[in-house]
C-alpha cells in the first residue's frame, strides 16, 4: 500500500525528495525529506510539523560519526490524525531537536523544535525533516519498515539542456540559475527526464533514484539530454556506472529533487571543483566512474 502525501502537507515546504539519500529508509521511496528552506537558505532551523496528532515519544538516537556533526540525532514519533489519509498512521520524524514532549498534541505546521545537522547528512545536504509513515502497531524505531510514499501533487518536469550560470556556492556544492521555475510558489517542479517524469535522487553518488510524476510504474532506460542515466523498475532507478561532468571536468554528482521556490535550479555536488558565482557551465553525463 502506498501512502499519498497530500498537498496540504507538501505545500508547507519549499522542497521535497523521496530518493535523494543513501540510507535504506528511502529505498523504494519509503521516506520523504522535507526542506523548509530554499537552496540559498538551506541552513534554516525552522521545523514545522508535517502532520497533526499526538506525540507518542521523543528520544535521542545515535548517528554516524562525522567531523561536521554530532554523533546523535533526535527521533519524534507522532500518532497522526491528519492531514487526509494520514489519519491513523504513525509518523517517524528525524533531524529536529524537539521542543515537544510525550503526550503533547501538535497541529500541522506547528513547530516541533529546531532542525539539526546529523551524521546522517552528507556535507552538501541542507537542513530538513526526514519523515516515514507506518501502521500504528509497527515498530517505530527501526530505520527500515516505513510504507512506500507517492506525492499527491502535480510535479512539472522542466526541460534542461545542462547549461547554466552559477548563482550560489558552498564548500561542497554550486547552484545554477537553470532550469528556471516558470511560476514560483504555484506548484512543484523538477528536472525532467527525456521520456517524461521528474528525476529525484543523487546522481550517481547515491546508489539509485526515482522518477516522479508518472501516471503508472515504468520500465526501461532513463536518459537526460540523450545521456543514459540508468534503468527504471516501477518508480525506482538504478543508476548506470556514469560520471557527471561540468565543463568536461568530473564532479561528485547532481542533486535532484522537487521544489516550488523561485531559487530552484540545478544543484551540483562538486567539492573537487572550484566554481564561483557568475561562472557559466555545461553539464553532461557520460559512462565511467566519478572523481
């Protein structure tokens, strides 16, 4: 059974992704990462609740040790009464230091606390809530076991020829001005694959990705601008052995997601390449291994 993420939930966030993660909880699109901030405000600390309901429990959990993050994270378990068909399910939420306590009733959009960075993050990942849904009698503490998800909103695939100008940079990434959201705030968009649908995931730095916005599951090869990326089975893409190139220089990859804000543009994961605001680049994908 797939759980539909209603518009009332997703509209509270600037971005979302079902597949852009290396962790098993996202396998098959069984978790969603919800980003309150934009690409240029990725370190926001606001943590609006995606659901309404009663907090069953909060606890501190271990996280992989990383030099840029503490070795712990926080889990918030909420028994949901909405929105929509989420009523009766249990939400499993990570990456927020809770200001709520066991037994508290929360409204959708109400603050759960403060977003935190954890060792589950790669250094280029912006602050977000990780959310999965389970039946109320399922174990809420195991990383795997959440129900598959599907977005209950229109996602418009945007054509992108791989060209763009750098408009923002960090130590490990650069954001381009293309593709451009045609009507910011009105709907979610993403980079469109050649055969239709919106690409979601870390190409190719995470094992696989997904193709969102399709009317039904698909199969066969998936490509971008004629460059083959991998093979889809249902909604999930297994990436080929490919490398992303920027001006013919290999980089770690592309971060692919859905967004509704005006700052939307391709995000390059490129700690090995120095790019500056104003640089013009051409992005392509070729068979091979990364840097």
